[in-house]
C-alpha cells in the first residue's frame, strides 16, 4: 500500500540534486531569499522545506527575533525572524513572506559516523523555521565563485556569513546557519529578554 507523500512533489522535482552538483565538481546548491531589502542564501542541504506563513503561537518574554512556535506535523518548531536576528527591525509579514524550515547543529554527515565510532551521543541538531520576506530560487554556486567575507562593506554582521557567492552578477552573502542559530547564544539572548 502506498502512503501519500507529505512534501510537495513539485519542490523535489524543481530543485537540482545537491549531491549530484558536488560530485560533478560544480560547487553547491544555494537557496536565495530576501531578508529586508537584501538577498542572502543558505545551503540547500540545510533546508527541509518551505512553507507559507501559518499560525504562529507567540511566546511571552522573548526577544523580537523569536516570532513564536508553529506546529509542523505534530512537532513544535520555533520560528526565528531572520531580519530581526540579523539586527534589523522585525519583518512585517506580507504576501510573499514564508517560513524556511532548516536543520542545523553539528555536522549531520559526521553525526552518523560518530554514532558508529563511539558511545557518545552525536551532536544534537536543531530544527528551526526562518521567517523571511521572500524565497527566490535555488541556484548552483560553482566552487570558484565562492569568496571570503570582506572585513568591511557588508550590511550583515560578518560573523553571520560563511562567504559570498555570485548569482547573475549579484554578490550575495551565504549565511552560516550554525552561527546565526547558535543554540548557546540564542538561549542566552532569550534568557535576558
């Protein structure tokens, strides 16, 4: 008996396979999205799904960047306003706003290997929804197109970026999700609110 697929088949069919891109030596696949008036990207390997903004349950006494929690097929997932997390005024939800569900924390590829090597529990991953103003596309970022973050000239704190990439003659920052969503820092910021 076949069970229905929970994620939209069109999404899977329209995105290039990130593993195949790397094997072909073509770099990595990135998701380009809008945060405020700026475009940023995240590795498509970190993206679990993209959702319309639905009902969010606000949490009392949390910083502006914590928009609340959402129910994702029975799991409670925190939703972080990416614009506010990057140090700007919280986003206004519009018709193109969406929640990009990402998974970060530890190296998931190394987690399986570490589980085989020792009895230590692997690094815990974190599933978070990122509220963004729009999602544009998935694009192939050739390995030669990645550049280091310049010490000056970025409107986003350089510690939140892992590098810069080019898409159609536009240079955009590639977010370092492990730093943007660092659990220790988020916990401390929420504790101080």
